[in-house]
């Protein structure tokens, strides 16, 4: 585990507090060739839940790919933060559940309780192994991985980290306090787009090909277009910008990707997501409002080194392809970074079908002089700060096993 940046940040979220720090988490475990790792977070931890109490659980939905079945879960991993005032130890369990329309359903398997000791403000990565003979899932189906706080301080405890994603879809994350009902992510948090994925990972043994059903590709070109300096070329900058201010006027960013190769022969794309890293610079630490940014199809050819406001002449569609929100900042808070994402499935399916891949324009829909927001460009030194397009695939794999999975229900 390595720390590249640390920031203290505090926000009260309804009756549920989220205290946020920032670090890059690179904890990994050694896996056999037949094992696969399932994870949803992007490795950048920004927030934790100090009200995590005895009996509480955090659950994350997983759907192993068609090529990863039959699938036998073997272990879970959780990144913890022992913030100031947390107890000296916590006893945890990993629990697997079937998926129901209302979140986690029947219990499939559980690890033995494990007591973790930690120093103040430490950040252990904890691995929990499933007991005995965990069930093998023989046909593609979703499941939930949860981490339960079973014993420890009744007042405060180390908490799971949450990552920097702003776009957790409905039904992916659930929370339960004690023996209460499960609450969905968007109903549980007061500002759900400021709390990302819980940093839980599931390890399992695959008897199939083991191939994931998603792939990511970095941008091949990106640049900014500046309204007030229409002949300015910005293709070599280490950042992109969106928004508007009194000096530069409107700024629009362009980004273009190659289409990733299918992970297996015959696979076809199901969906696509554009993900950019947003960071706040020192000159923008005053109070800001959230701003809405749309992705639109670019309709003309362009080159990174020569594109500018004048040459593009609004060479993108008037219709919005996708929209997202960059969160605002409280003037008294520390700066905080996010991963911002747009659903660009419509564009990706068109490119797959042979339409020209001219890329996407990122256009603010806010008021004039709303301020500028910084996004990482493909020139960033750190790979995880560069733009990516993530494509999800239908692998078109038939498992050939004529069996129904019957879950084990723990007593």
C-alpha cells in the first residue's frame, strides 16, 4: 500500500456522517492461475463511514462474467481506515448473499470472524477467507459481497474506505445497521454522488476461461477549445477544462478513443462508460456550486495538435448524449477529487457498427462565469488520472451445464 496524497475532509451527510481522506490504495494478493479478482472501485479512497457499528454491514453487488462460471468464491478483501478516535481493534466477517430485487437475499457463505488490530490512523487491507466448502455457482448470476462488523467498540471503529466514483448505479451498493432492513445507496446517503463504491474485492476460483466482461482503453487524443482565444491549441496540456469564466469564456474539451478489442472472439458490446479524473487546483478552493457537464458526439475530424475553437466551429452535436454533475465545494472544506463518468453506450454501439469515431465533446450546461473545472488529460503522468472508456461485453459464451444453482442457506 502506498500513499500518494492525503487530505482531510469533513461533511455531515444527513444523520450519517462521512469523513473523507484521500490516498491511493495498491494492496493486492497473490492469486493462482485459475483465480479471478472482482472489484468495483478505482483504487482512490476518499471517504469513510464513522457510524459503522456492531452488526452493521456494507454490501456490494457483483456479476461474474459468463466466462468466469463455474465460479467458487474463496476470499474477500476490504480496505479499512482507522481514523482518530476509532477503537483499537474490530472483528469482521465477509458474507456472500444471493441477489434479490430488494438487495442482498439469502446467505450463501460466510468467513470465520477475524479480529483486526490497528494503530490510530492506520489503513490495513484485510483478507477474509470463506470457511469450509463454499458453494460453486454453476450458471451466471449476480451476488452480493458484504463485510459485517461483528464485535468491537460500541462507539467507534475503523471503517471501510469508499472510493472516488461519483456514479454508483441504483442497486449496486446496500447498507444495513444492526438487524434492520437493507437500505440502497441512493436512499442511505444524503448526497449519494459524493460517496463512491465500498472498497471490497471478491476472489474466486474460475473453472471457465476466467475472462472479464469489461475492458478499458485510454484516450488516443484530447484537447481544450477556448472561446476567447479561438486560435489557441492546447493538445499538449496535462489537463482538460470545462466551464466558463470572465477571462476565457467557455471552454469545451474533446476526447477520442480507439475501440477496444473484444476479450473473446464473438463478443459484442453491451454498454460503455466515459471516466475522467476531476481534481481541484489551489486557485479554485473557494466555494463552488455543482456544475452539469454533457457529453456530445463530435461530428468532424480533428487532430490533437491543431484543433482549436475556430477550426472546430462547434463541430459537435447539439443534442446531449449523456449528462453528469461535478460536485461543488464548501469554502471551508479541503479540496477533494472525484472520478466523473458519463454513460456513452449509444456512441459506442454506433462506433462498433461502423460510424466514424470522431470522439466526444464535454460541454458545460451551467451559467456564464460558473468557473472552470479541471480534468485529467491523457498526458498525465499517473495512469489512473488519464481518461478511459470502459466497455462492457456480452461474451456470447454458453456454459453448457444443464444444472440449476441451489444456494446453501446458513442457519
